[in-house]
C-alpha cells in the first residue's frame, strides 16, 4: 500500500463533492443541467513487464459529464418566459449595437442556453439576463418594433346583414336634407373607416326599400352624402331564396349571380386633416332579405389606426407574435433552435450558457417543432433537472469514500511508523 492511492482517492472524492455541491447550488436555476463526476482507475506503465499482476496507483476524474435530460416545465405569469419541451437550445449572441455585427472580442460569441427568462431591451431586442440577443432561425437577432404598428387605410368592407322583407316601400330619398327625413329610409347604421394616416372616419349607411325585392343604399360622411346624393348601391333580391341576385354600385357597374363580387364604394373626399379614401370595395354576398327586423350580423373593415407596442408572445413553433394597442398582431420574427450530435461535448461558460466545441460538433439549426427539435411553451420555464434527493444520497456516498481514503493514508502512516521504530 502507498500514499498515492489514498491521496488520489481523497482528491477525486473532493472533486466529486464539488460536483455534487454545484448541482445542489443550482437546483433552483432555470435551464441548469446536473453534472456527474465519472472516475477512471490509474496504472503505472513499465517496460518489459507482463502486467498480469499490476497494482493500480489510484483513481482520477475521467470526466465531469453533464446530464442533458429534460427538466420539468413550470408555468409563470410572465409571457416573456419561454421553455423548450424536447431537444434543442436557444441561440444567443453578443451583438455590437453600433456596427450591427457580431462582437468578436470575447471567446464563444455565439452561445446556447436552455434558460428562457427573456426580456426586451430599450432597442427592442429580445435578450437574456446576460444581455445576449436571442437569434432567429436564420441566425439574426430578433428585434421587435417598439415604435408601434403603422396605420392602414380601409380597402375592403364586409357586410353581413338582414333587411326586413316586410317593410313598406319608402318614399323617394331626399338627398337635399341631412339628416334624412323619416320615412325615406327603413334602416340605418354607422361604421368607422380609416384614412391612410389612421384618422377615424364615421361612415353612415341609410337603407331604403325602393321596390319589391329591391333596396337602395345611401352613404354619408360628415353631413355630406356620397355619390352626389344618389344611391351608392342598389340590391335586387331573389324572392325564392331571399338572397341578392344583382348589386349595382354608384357608378352603374352591376354584379350578378350567386357569390356576388364586391361593389365599389364612392370616394370619400378629403376634408380638414382627413385624406381621401378611395378604392374601397364592399362585399354584400352575405346580405339577406328575410321577414323580421333589419339587423347587423357583421360590419367589418380592413383599416386601423396607428397602434403602440403592447406585448409579444411566442407560439409553440417559435413565431414571435407582436401585439399592438390597435388590435393588430404581426409576426415579428421566427425564433430558432440549435441541437448537437453530442450535447455532452458542449463547454459550459456560466450564465446558463454553453458554447460548441469539436467534441459537440457543429450546431444543427432549424425552427422549433421541425424534425427532432422540441416545441416551445410560452409563459413557462424549464426547471433544473437536479434531483435533490439523489444528490444528497450521492453526497453521503462521496463523504464515506473520502473517509475511507483518509483511513488508507492513516494505515500507511502507521505501517511506516512501525518500520521506523524497528531496532
């Protein structure tokens, strides 16, 4: 027996305790992966020896292997928290905000993480707690539009309404009076449109029953009738189906048949700060003429005002959905994931991040949910995969191993002491 074996046992047991201690310390670190100290025995090489009766000279740490098993997912109240359910790593990058290029001053510029505790910085980039920018599937930083969504002028209106078939025929519409005289129309409603700058424009509709199975529609904006006071559109209905069989717009263009084409709305002229609204089409294919009250089922349009940034969320396939206060939702980017042939070859660099090495291989990059890549879950985080119960048991085992190795050194010391005392 020599001191070498016991000393190596003390060193490896101490390292094993360090690994266990690091696991326990990161039991509450989101995205952290546990490690395991793996031992290897040591033998001295000798020339000319058969080696059949060799005695080992101790033990060493063969590897500290990370365990990339899936951690439990826990929901949070933060929509910026993202968890990976399955294989893959978030890609993050140090990025120079001045030049817009990669910062090559630090080792391992492109890093990988399982921790999805993300933020939005003042420039609109999605970043992690280290300030590293999250990358898209095309390896570019994801930047959100914080200045707000642009306004859009109305280009199309969809009208789904019923006109009362039992209404009496109205008296001729008097376009010289505003508002129109009672008795010249049967039903009225108002809809808000938007010009190119996003200014709201209230559009008034007045529906007049002008004959059996025939209706005229008049429109007005700001107290002025469109189309010079003439009907903006005329609808003829099939009495057997109560559906329109022809619609004529204010310019005299007629659409006929089932699934009628949209008709053009008269131009809304500019006024004050409002710009002109032109080229608006109205889809009346869902209009009906049934007995009963005239009602609006849907009266929608495609325009909207400028909106301010409200929030964002990431769906399971990594699409970054940006919401604005005007109700518009846009796709602001596509989050990417990376995976490796040998994840255990990744080198930890701290901050819940790893960098690739020759042992891990080059990253394979794609969208979440593609092939072997995992899916994302918004409003959730992946907990550490550290098993506290198992680590505490391992701690006891490592402590006993340390004590046992210390005992071998003590015994060797006693043997040497006996030899020294021989006379």
